[in-house]
C-alpha cells in the first residue's frame, strides 16, 4: 500500500510523510495495533483536526516518529520533555472569577484515565471491555460520602433519560464519527455507562473515548471547589485502581491531545456582548480553546461558550486550572 495521506489540515496529514509511512507501515504492537489502526480515523475523516488514536501504551513508542511531532505541535512538548503532576488543591489559588454569578453558568473539570495492563479503547476486546467495566464499577461502589453514587449501564437506560442527561451535559453523546472510525464504538452500548452521585457533581463515564472520564462539575465559577472535589475523588480511585501512566507522557489516553494531565478544565460562560472572534482571540492568548455549548464539534447556543485549557501535557493540573482562571478573568473584564 502506498502512503494514504488524507490531505486536508489535520496534524496527521501534515506528519504522515512518505518516509514515516514507509518506516512504520509494517510495525505492530504486542496487542496487534498497526499504523493503519492508529491513522484510521484521520483517513476516514480528512476534516479531523488531529486524526490519530493510540491503541495501547506501546503505540506511543512504536509509532513515535508519527505521534511525537503531533504531540509536540499540540502540547508544545518535545521528545525530551518530562511530564509532572500537581493535584494539590492547596497550590491552586484560583478564586471565583465571577462571584456574583453574572456570566459563568457552570464549571467542569474532567480527567481521562485508563487501566494499566489493558490496551486502550481502540484495541480492547469485548471481553476486556467488560472486565474494565466490572473493575471500575467495583471501585466506584465503595466510594463514600458525597462521592458515593450509582452506576447506570447504558443498555438499561431508556431513550428519554439518555437524551435528558446529554442535554444537561452529564452524559457523552453517541455515534461520534471520529471515535467510530477509530474503533472506539465497537459493541456499543455493551460495557458502557455512567456513574454519578446524587446531585451530579461527581460523575464517571465508563468506556467511551477512554475507559474512565472522571468529572467534577457544578453550577457557578467556584474553580477551587470543583478542583478539590476532583482531586479527592482521584486520590480515592488511585487507592483502588492502577492507571496507565508513562514517565514521559503522564497519564495515557487514546487521543494524544489528552495525554499528561488528561485534564480539561472548562467553564460555560455566557458572553452576549462579545463577538465570537474576540472571545477566541482572548482565549487563544491565554492558551485556552473555545467549544460550543454541547461540547466538541457543537455550536454556541444562547451565547454560552465552553472555554477550557488546550494544553494538557507538560503542564500540571494546578497550572491548567490557573490558566483557565486567568483567561476567564480576561474575558469577563472585556464582557462588562
Ligand atoms: P470532553 O469534556 O470529554 O472533552 P466534550 O467537549 O464532548 O468532551 O464535552 C462533554 C460534555 O461536557 C458536553 O455535554 C459539554 O457541553 C459538557 N461541558 C463541558 N464543559 C462544561 C461546563 N463547564 N459546564 C457544563 N457542562 C460542560
Ligand atoms: C479530530 O482529530 O478532529 C478528532 N479525532 C478529535 C480530536 C480531539 N480534539 C481536540 O482537539 N482536543
């Protein structure tokens, strides 16, 4: 097969040179992940912004000639970089940027995690995915206090409940075409589901893009409270589960944009008086990205934007939330 470079503006198209294709096309990881699997989503969707997904930890080593330049471009993190973590809420210092609740509708911080010693989602077998689900659900069942909750398997959930949870920003959407092409939706909805506490301030998505998406969220702009809850939940889960992690790349995730902290800290902020281009410019100056009201690949509804840290690798969790805090302050200064 000759180099199938999809063209377009994706990082895959930029970095899948004939030399890289030739050097990597016959390689295969111990879990059977090949170059053609890593690039499948970007080939199927030339409109991708990134275009690659890793099938396992070894993919990041074996296919480094393709993935390292993509990681460097997205995160500004070179091959000699070393990722460090700081989840200590005492280090945060990000006071509520909107104490009167005039602009910020809600705050959400999520991290992605995958279990050590399994392939990542694109290469999981149905049986392995079920073992992951059972392992995670067992760990979640023993959480106490405000973190205690219930797991709802997707196959048991009726259509109306699912739609309501998605509309209220609690549950992942179904049928993402990029994930589909990466093999992440195989056997859907088997072994997928959502855990949440009673007031839905602590939630865990199971077996979507990553095996776990651990989420802390609440109305308003109290970044410190949302971060502290997430850090506490992660501490509890780390005592019960072993997550896939590398010295260099931090927490391992299926999409290279999520490596490192695997954290996306966001606010939903209503900015009726600022043009979208201005919002994007201010956000960009602060290392933030802007999404629509219903997440990635959606539009802003009612002037509500999702503003979050873009970089997740080579930055600590505390720094990522501080970056969000500074950017939101700058946006609010312009908005009033
Ligand atoms: P991810 O957070 O995993 O990167 P998405 O961009 O698809 O993925 O967002 C997932 C969901 O979280 C969407 O419903 C989105 O609207 C919601 N969301 C993101 N940020 C916030 C926020 N600050 N408040 C409420 N919901 C949010
Ligand atoms: C794409 O390449 O466009 C999709 N696979 C989604 C990439 C992840 N999104 C992002 O920029 N954080």
